[in-house]
C-alpha cells in the first residue's frame, strides 16, 4: 500500500510540474527535487564551480527568500561572462561591441555600424602613444584570478578589475586585495544580465546594487568605470551610466580566452596579443583563464621590451581617450 501511495504521489508531482509549474513552485513541491545546502540543511544553491566551458558558473533560480522566511537574497542566474569577438550589432537600438584585430601596430577603428560612444561617455581606445591599459572581467574565482594578481604585483603593474556581486560575496578577501594593491575595482553590474533589456530605473538599481556590495565590504566607493556584460549596450545605457558618474569602458583588443574547457595554447595566445599590440591599447582579459594566468608575466615583460608602459583608466579618461 505504501508503494502505491508513493507512486501516486509521484504521478501527481509530475503532473503538477508539467501542467502548473507556478502552482507547484508555490506549494513547495519543487523543493523535493532541489539540492539543499549541506551546511545548513536547507534549500539554497547548487555547487558553484566552473564546469560549463565558456560560461562562468551559474546559480539556478530559487523561490524568493521571503517565501522561505530566509533573510538572504535569492540568487539569480549568473550568465556567461564572455566577450564575443567579433559580432555584429543586434536588435533595434542595441549594440554588441567588438574590435577587429590589427597587426603592425595599427589601431583598430570603431565599428562603422555602431554610433559614436564618445558622445555618451564611452571609451575603447587610449591616445596615440605607447601605453597599454590592462582590464580584467572577473565574475568568479577559480584560482587564476589570484594568480593574475600575483603577476601584476610582481611586475608592479596596475590593472582595472570589472567585477560582479558574486566575487564580493564569495571571495571578499580577493576583492579587498585588488583595492589594497592599487588596482581599480570597477562595475561590471551585480548579476551580469543583458542590460539592453533594462529600464532606466532597473539599470541604475543594478549598478547601485554592485556599488552597495562593494561599499559594504570595503567601506570604499567603486571606481566610476562601467563595462556592460558581453559588451552589449544601448546609447541610453551609456547615458544612464554617465548620469551616475560612470565612464563606460569597452576595449580595443580581446580574444577567445573565456572558455575554461578550451583554453588557447599559451605560446599562441601570447603571440596573438603581441601581434595585435597598438598605441592606447585597452586590453580585455578574463583572469579566470588558465592561459592568461600562465602568460601574464611574459606578456607584461614583452610589451615593456617593445616600449609600452602601463596606464590607468583615470589616465585614459582624463585626456586623450577615444570613444569613436
């Protein structure tokens, strides 16, 4: 009899999930299928480790914490932290930034189909002098972000880290280290959403949420530089960021370094970046990349040997930076 009851309950649960997922969610039936936090014995989140190739680790959505009387905010899906290169503009009024690789020191032009970002507080290229601006998009830690910081410290080079709320929550000491060692800690949004779909109020709330997380941790304000997730933006996005005091920083060189399961050969990656080096280079790297962590010191030394120095975004936006 017990087996029959269990089978019947299973059938009812399956029917609820297929026909009325919202009702099943509200009644708590989905909790039976969800993993629990072993440390607390209650529903929270799945293992958060890199395992999805180009994607940063994701958190599955959960029921609102208020429904569970849980004071912690319910985690949202953390979308892939990637920069598609190259790609075309997409959607009416929305754009996806890219920079075509050049050689022999040529400076990449802004994409012809994208309106001038400079008129809206955006930058992608420094002045025409041998300076490189190192920028890093960091949404999570897998050991390589720390290694990247080690390399920067050893070479005495400043960087700009565009971070997500996840990094503050899970690796607070790493974020503090960024600031303590003189790097700029910048806003990559709280949750790495497609900001082209946001209203003005939601856009500003998203950047503010990231600011609050950083301020709560460090007692300091974030550097007023914003990078849109995946380089997707509207001109309104740039204007809204500008109203909040941000300059939007895109890039003049990026490469396919984001896929943890398909990391480029270190020697080939180093050659690719050096071949594309140019005056005022705004270099985008993902510090979660094993390859980048391996080549960073050699890259810095090679660029120096070619006569480049390393600048900060304060310098870039203080004069001579180009927005198109």
